C-alpha cells in the first residue's frame, strides 16, 4: 500500500516530507511541479533527503520521482487524512495536503516536513464550521512542520488558540510572532522562539521524548508582501458569492490572489515554500547536542 523510495528508506531520520496538494492545486497548471522540484533541490542543498508524498493509482508513494510528480495536476484529488484510504481503495491519483502528508509520515516514521502555510480555522467560524484537518493530524503526528505560519486567508488568531488547545508548540524562527504567510508581521505571539536549526531540532526532540506530537515552526518570508489583506477580503467575498465550499475554498482563494495581484502572491508563495524546504532540510541534518537528550 505504501512504497518508500530506497533513498528515503535508507535515511528516514534525515528525510523531509513534502506535500503534493500545493503542487496540484496551489499554483496554475504546470507551475506547481516546478515549485515541488525546487523544494526538493532546497532540501538536498541542505544535505537532507526529500520525500515528496502522494497517491498514484492507489499506491501511496513516499519519495516521488520527477516523472511521477508530473501526474499531480488539477485533476488529482485533494487528499486529507480522511481521504487516504478511499484513494487507495479506488486506485486514484491523490495530492496529499499537509494533514494527508503527515498521516503518511507518521506511518513510515518521518519527523520533518515543509510546506507554504498550514491550514487552520477559516474566517467566519462557526458559519461555516470549517477547520482544516491539518490541525487534528498535526496533533497526532510526532513531526515538526516548517511553514510561513498559517495561511493568512484564515482566522490566524483562532488557529493559534486551537493549536495551544491541541498541545502543539508554535515556534518562531528568529521572531516573536507567527508569520502571516505572505506577510512577516502582525501575527499572534509564538509560544517560543528559536534561533537556529539546531535549537529547533532540540525543542522537537525534547517534545517527542516527553510524549508530545506535532510542532509548528514559523519562518518569516525573506521578501514579505504587506499589502495583500484587502485582496484577501475581496477573494473571500468572491468565494462566498460563488458558493465555493469545503476543500475547494483554499485553492480558489490562492488562485484568485495569484491572478488579481498580477502574479505577486504567486512569486512570494513560490519563494517562501523554497525557503521553508531549505530550513526543514537544515533542521533534519542538525545533530543533537549532548545535553539535548533527556536522561531517562
Ligand atoms: N501551502 C501553500 N499552498 C497550499 C497549501 C499550503 O503555500 O496550497 C495547501 C496544503 O496542502 C494545506 C492545504 O494542507 O493548503 C489546506 O487546505 P484546507 O484549508 O482545505 O485544509
Ligand atoms: Mn476545510
């Protein structure tokens, strides 16, 4: 049911899980694959091993080849944790979300992951009561996810509260507040700040030794966009007016922003995904200090 690429199997501790939903549904046709490949290059440049995850004709693949990655276009199903088994049984092509990717990572023992922005509580909760399955899956998976925080089209403060309830540390990479996806500033305070890849790895290892599960690490984008909020509000109104619901909301809003910003959000999104992949790779290969391992 799960095929693990040899390279990944041989160095699971240094593997970085990468998702395929952003490849299939986060960018215009053709662009997503390039974003996925660039993430893989960044993980490798850090000395770690990329493990891009998706479902091909019902087989869950951990460590997709370049040819296989080409199959993740807009026709691929969006696969959250609840959808994995169905995709397998129905021999589908499925692009895994952060949550779906974490569900697989947990099964095979991968503990590091990178993405653009985590899913969370949608604005307007509880009408509709739309909360990304990324959160529940992070709460049950011992893994650290490097992101630019939570996607800012969501209710980020509510998402931060829920992460606390779920016992998920929300770390800031050299910052005191959670990055807002395209924007660097203005997010809720993080639960702790780390300064280096090694610091991040040490916190994660201690968390796991204490029986904890998921952690979120927010890295602010190198070239933030601070003026996207009005466009986000416009995009959310369009989604509402066009009756876009459920799993379709996030891809709809992202493509609206990419189009209406004249490609600025697309470029920013692409860059921040690559930066997060690089950092996840650096964390995966950072060796623990002697005192990082707790005495038993
Ligand atoms: N980060 C990006 N682009 C994306 C996503 C993350 O820069 O498209 C995807 C991830 O797969 C995440 C999903 O899990 O958006 C959230 O979807 P939803 O809100 O429907 O749970
Ligand atoms: Mn949702």
